[in-house]
């Protein structure tokens, strides 16, 4: 028996224990652009504040992709980051290794 599977992009993201669809997140948070990186999306700092994280500057945040890849960032990094419509994390102040694809969870630590 042969089973062919593909990993489809995830359409929901857990933020601080609450589930959101990407459409919900994009309707709650104003879009921003990083013209120097050629990306647009919603700002992570706005997303975290909208999700109700208290005292966001005193936490670290782990971004987890559908494939299990994860990166931990600071609040200062989040202030320079976007979540794209495709569910990808991009940052102006971090190397490409921090571009987590298909984000399924943002853990607040």
C-alpha cells in the first residue's frame, strides 16, 4: 500500500492558548509592510497586544511551525517582525534562520 500525503499550509494559529484563523488575525490587526524585505503582513507586537498578553515586554515568544521548527524571540524582536498572509514569520533585525514557515503556535514564556 502506498499513501501519498502533502503538508498543507495551516490556517489556524494558537496565540497564548487561544485559537485564531489567519483570516481572524488579519481582521483584528492592521497590516504593515517591510518594503526593504519585500514583505507585508500583520505586526507581531500588535498581534500579541490584541491577543491580550499582559506586560508583553517581559516575555519571550516561541514561534512554532507546522513542521516542528521553532525559534524563540524577544519582545524587541517581535516589534520588528511580521506574520505574512501565508503564515510565515519575517524579521528586520534577525537572520533568515528565524523565518518560521506555517506558524501554528506562538507560545508566551
